């Protein structure tokens, strides 16, 4: 173990991954954690040991790494009508918001730091969230420092307290018109009928994806 508390492998990663873009590339190269054999909520240490991450595990890992490089440990969490929520790591560069994220869907990965406000960043996920059942209803910015001494960075256990904390957070509304939702929903269903084994990337907003 190094004096920082990181293992040697962890410290090498932290030293190499100095920017949000680098962290996004590392997370994108990892297999998505399908949680086969049981639910997990791993810290950065667990992700490094298992070489896999789902969305919240990826967000916690990004927060752990980038905190070392001067970024605050934040989470941006979304609520959906189908209760399949999403969590990402938001950051600011030159006054603009971007995000690091991991998902099974390419449209829910990170965003370049081009958004003038946190709400604009959150809204960039609205269209890509629409699938067979998904539709965003709200978002919240959470600061992991509120958890005090709770070890969300390097614990070897599942950190379920983080999930419970996010569930109880106060969410701001994030809605689209019914007309737009139904148009996106129909387009998604048509795409899946034609390409059942593919994920859509037909969104014009993809120029802002990380």
C-alpha cells in the first residue's frame, strides 16, 4: 500500500488517469458489470479488483480518481418512470459542465464539457434515455463529501449507503413533452424491431458524447 491508501495498482491508475476524458476511456474499456450472481455496489477498489463496473460503480470510481486531481467528488443522479435510474460523474472545465459515465447504452455514457448549466447537462440525457420503458422525470446533484467518514472510495464491501442516500435526495423535475416522448418512443421501437441486437446511436446530440 502507498501512503495515499491506494494499492500500487490503484495508484498507477490514478497517476495515469489525470483527466475526465482519460477516466472515461478507462471505464469504457471495462466490461459492464451485469451483476450476475448477486447485486453489487463496489468502490473504486472493487472495480479495479473485478475489472467491471455498472453506472454507479463507474461514477464512484471517477469521483475517487479525479478528486486526487482537484475535481470535487460529485454525483449526478437521474430518476425514471420505470425505476431504472442512472448515475454519472459530473465535472466542470472552464465554466462548462461535462460528465463521465458508464452504461449498457452508448447514449448514456459521458459528455464533453460544453454545457452552460447543470440542467443543460442533465437534459442532454433525456432523448437517449427513452427506450421501451425509460423516461426521465428528475435529476439531483449530490456531493459525496456529505457522507463524512463513510468509505465510498476504497471499501472492499458493497457501499449500499450511497444508494440509499441518493434515493432520499431531493430531485428537480426534468420532463419533456408527451408529443416528443411518443415520437422518440416510436422511433426506438421501430429501430429495435429492425435491429434487435443493436443499440441506437442515431441522435444528433452524439457530437457532444465523450
